[in-house]
C-alpha cells in the first residue's frame, strides 16, 4: 500500500502571544489560516479594541527523509496537526459572547466543522457569522467586527470601558500624582 508521506500530521506545540485568551470578552473576531490564528477582542458597548492574541503552530513543517530502499533519495514534509489550534479557538469562542470567524474558506470551514463536532451549542449561540477575508490588520479586523457584530447593551457588556481608556483605582491615581 502506498502512503503519501506529505499528508501525515506531526504533533505540534501551540504558541500564544499577546492578550490573554483566558478572560471573558464581549466580542471577538477570529482570523484563522492554516499557520495559526489572530484573535481581536472587542469590549464595551462601543466594541472598542481591547487586545489582540496570536496563536501559532510551533513548526510549519517537519522535513524527513524516507529510509525505505525503494524510495532512496526522496524527501517529504510532515504537516503540523491543527487540532491544538482548533481546540484553543473553541475555548476562546466559549469565553466570548459574540464571535465573527474570518479567513479563507478552507480554514474557517475546518474550524466551524471542528466547533460543530466538539461544541454544537457554541456554534449556534456564540458565532454570529463567517466572512471571507485575506490578510487584514488589527484595526481592519476590529472595524469588520463592529460592522458585522451587534453591539451589546451596557447591561449585557462584560467590561464597561470608557472609550478604550483603562480606569485606574483611586489609590493608584493619588500615588501617581503624589510622585510628581
């Protein structure tokens, strides 16, 4: 039996950078491709950009050399398994009230299939919609999220930000003014 070595999947490590994916947010825009995902968090009644998290697979491809004598001199690639990425994105979707999934048709289709198999309740309740898009900046993803995601009311909002400003406690403000 002939097996295509390039279709094998390798165990991978998922790296997370930027904003924490453990907090609850009002809305998120998930831009997914086969190398990783970029998550833009939007909070408050105005859906202000609150943070960006980047999830990336540890290695893009592992190269190998076939050791079989009939296949001497042949090389191939083992592709990284997307399961850790999709599992992490399912957790992010569970922590956000409304989510818009953006990306290529194949990548967002695989994510939605994984989501509907693993947590069909999240796919029905939290995902507002999907959109096809290429490479977008964080500001463009936030603008797309504001256009497509309905804004929560002030009572529904998880975090109540005032035009994106971080409000410091009164003690910290007094100490800061006293140090001047």
